[in-house]
């Protein structure tokens, strides 16, 4: 294999891994919502599901009560020793993505692709 061919192969594998990771996360959230006891049935709130991802950002999905996806986004993952401004920026990004929604629950994954 030439180096160029190896780079193309590696890029394809990375893209495939990301696709599989997102599908795995979506299935885990679906199982969580199906297995969870019903939330207060009055209202139109949403559940925000977060999966920590310290290399590529924290994945988030906003799910309506009927199980349909209302949106998805990735939050930046500031390093542990990040200045307060970087952490505030990540919090502001979360706030922008859920602005105007009635969040009734937040589900947090373990960040281990499980």
C-alpha cells in the first residue's frame, strides 16, 4: 500500500467509526427512553441526553416525549485546566441549544461507548 492509499483507508475508517458511535449513542438513548418510567405526561417538555466526549466534544440529543429527535449538537470539551472563560463558553453553547425548550430531564451517559 502506498502512503496515500493508507491515508484514504484510515480516513474512511475514522468516518465509519464516528457513524457507528453516533448510531450506538442514539440506540442507547432510545433504550433509556423506552425503559424509563413515564415523566409527567402534562406539558410538552423534552429530555436532553448528553454523552461526554473529551476528545471530540460532548454529544447531545434533544428528544421529545414521543421519542422523536428535536435536535442534536456537539458541545466543545474544554481541557481540565481550561480557563473559566472556556468553560463559560461551553455552558453558553448548551444554553443556546436548549433555549426556549422545557427541559424536564437530563440523561448523562458514561462516555465509554457502552
